[in-house]
C-alpha cells in the first residue's frame, strides 16, 4: 500500500496529486499544513448516485452531519436536495445556519437534553428518532409545555449483528446502547398513541457503520417491515421508514457497499409498504472526497523502527489511533528512484498512540515532502481537537479550478477564547 496512483477524486497529473484541476502542492503552499482538502465535484457525484439508485421510491437523503459538518459542505448538500441527520443541538444549529429546511431534519442520539428537544420542536423538525422510553416521555413533556405535537419514530434495535471494521461501529445488536429493544417496541408505540402531544409517524433502524454487504440491511429491513405492518394494525399512522446509514466505502483495495445493489433490494420492499424511505448517508457522501495534507518534518531511526514524523497527527485525524482505521498514505509528488520501506508515520503529539500508520510499506519520504492521507473527508476534521495546544487545521473546498477557504486555520487566540 502507499505506492499506487491515487484514484477517484485525487488523481496524479504530471506525477503530482491534484484535487480537481489544482495541484495539492499548490494548495499546501497557499494554505499551509496540515490541511483538509475536499473535492466538491466528487460529493455531487455521490449524491447523484444515491438519488438515481433510490429513484423508485419517495426518499430523503438525511445527510449525517456528524461525518463532516462544514457549513459550505452542508450548503452544497442542501442545494442537492439533501436533508440532515443530527445528533445534537449544535448540529441542529449548523444545519439551520446552512439553510436546510427543518422539515427535512431528523434528530438521533441517545442523550437528547431538554434544551435540545425544545429547540428542535421550536424549529419544527421532521421527526425525532427515539432511543428509549425515558426519552420519549421527556419529548412528550417538552411538547406539552410548548403546546405542540412531537413527531417521532422509534429507533428499533433489531438485534442484527452486521460485520463492521471495529466493535465500536456495530450498533444494531442487543449489547449496544442504541435503540429500543425489539420486545419493547410495540408497547412503546401503544403508549404513545394515548399521548396528546406525541405523533408516531415513523420507524427507524440503524445497524452499524462502514458496512459493505447489503444482506444485514435487508435482514433488518424485513424485520422492521413486519413490525411496521403490526403497528399499522394498531392504528399507528406510519409515514416513513428510516434505514439509517453506515454505507461502507473503500479505504484500501477492498470494495465499498454497492449502493445500486442495496437499492435494488430495498426499494421494492419499501415501495410495496407505501412508506417514504429515509437514508442517513454521511461517510459514503464525503469520505473519499477528502484528503489530509501533511508535511514531513523529520526522519528518525531506532534499532527497530523507522519513523516518518509529520506535522499532522491524532489531533487532526484520530481514526487510526481510536478505531485502528486504515488510510492510504502517498507522496504527493513521487520522485523517481525512491525505494519502498516499512515505516511508522507518526505525528507530533506526546502520546505513543499518536500515529497515522504503523508498519506501512511505502515510498520512503524525505524531510519536507508532502503526504496525502486519503479518504479523510469523514470523521477527520469532525473529530479534530486542540490537544497539546494544537490549532485545528484549515479546510479548503475545490470545485474544478475554483478554490475556497471553507474554514481558516485556528489562531493561538482561538485556543483561549472563552476562558477567564
């Protein structure tokens, strides 16, 4: 790994990685490193792929804001007809600020506060995805105080264990904190039907993240559709079925989820049920549309290891350390005659766990070389931190020849803003 030509949205042109029609070297010189770069044309293409695949049923792409909440990206997705899947009041604020219509926003998450529920009801969101009886009771209480009816769907835990790259990303089995247990769902809907300020309008399922096989989705869907039929017989006026997200992409040479194949199995089932289909793509829209550019500072050799020390680390991209996530890393400009060696690519943070790659065989970089860390458009900047007094990096959007600074690099004053 690390030796091939960048494919997809970041090809080599004249031996140098480009984003759109712009050289990554030029972007790094202009904006500094570490630097996040996103290809807007690629994002548009991914959205179009989803819309085409699911055209056979009334559907809403509720983009998962937690993947990458940059306002410029949210505005672009809004223009492409997407709504939003949010998990906090802050993400609600971002989505609204980006121009997204509240009636295209669904609110997920197990720990919604009173303040967050009130804000969502004030805006008139499409629905809450409810994760527990206690949460639904709180939503009913807040709605009563506001004199409104709260629209919701229960997130059902179907106890379907989908294969995911890490145990942290499996969410549809009985041992996770997510969703209402299958055996309690009917009772919860029955209770909600008796509440004046609750409107049960949907049903939701989310089985995990980075799933590349359609079979677990279909198994979960079939279980939930059977339940949906029973709920309608109980008098629940279901409008939509939300199958969540987690649609896997390729971080290496392996396949991502075939969206067209998934749609061919999902669309007929949901259309026959007469329900609107909600999907929550996040990573699958923006993941491979982004790279992290980072500059080599030093080479360091010990008796056992060769370390490539770069200016970006776990404070910029925590996935390798936190999830064991793999990201292909390449020299942006690959001089002839560089031999492949096995190295650890590490950052400047004072933690042994600060690395971007371990035991990675790649063309041997030199100090000053620019590296591209691929498939960093999702859960990259979104999980960045100020640990070790680090300033979060700039974000740049490229659209063909057009280059926009979507977020400036933080200053040292930003690090202490808000402190007494």
